[in-house]
């Protein structure tokens, strides 16, 4: 199997997980309970420079998804401007989106580019994405307009 084939094959394995993540709608990658970012604090990426689990008692709802925060200060920053902190492509994998698919983004594989948070599925996928970040962002932005409202499983069958 080629490296690209194994990368896409690995992405395909997450379809089952991604298809169960619709409490908040198809364009947001959330758990069946509506939890976004698997409970990680979206603000911490920007303020602390690291993936940080949020506290289940400090939450906010945005775009029908539940976000958790490590502190009340982070929650306040989020509530002032949620669009500044939510991940691109609804939290789906940036590389997968560039390929025209919607796979779970792992909150521990991330990068901020031009003040936008991008998630990827795994370390291998993150490494591949980092090979051409600007090019993959252009492709993902173009694809997102067509796939945002589509079920991840439906994209797999095309």
C-alpha cells in the first residue's frame, strides 16, 4: 500500500466515529451529547499554546455545541468572540477536509495558522498536512463549502 493509500485508509477508519458525532449538526464535529473538541478548551490553544482539557463545570453553548473551558477567564473570552476560537471546518480534520472528507479532528493534533485553529486526525496526518499547510488550507476551504452540511458517511460512498 502506498503512503498516501495508508493515510487515507487510516482516515477511513474514523468514519464510524465521525458519523456518531451529530448532536450539534453535521457541520460541527461533536459527540452524541453535543460536546465539541472532545472536551478540550478552545481558548487554551491561543492563550496557553497547548491542548488543555476543559472543566465540565465551566461550559458555554455555541452553534448548538457544548464547549468546556479550563477557567472562567477562558469562558469569558470565548463568549466575547466565539468565532475567534472555534476550530476550522467544525473541528473536523483539516487534511481530511482538503481531501473532501469529514473525519474526526483529534484535539491533541492541532496548529494555529493566521489566528485559526486547525485539527487533524493523527500525528501521521498532521505531518502530511504540515507538508503544504497553505495548499491544504486552500483545498479544504474550497471543499468545506460543498461538504459542510453533508453526513461524513455520505462523503465516503462517493
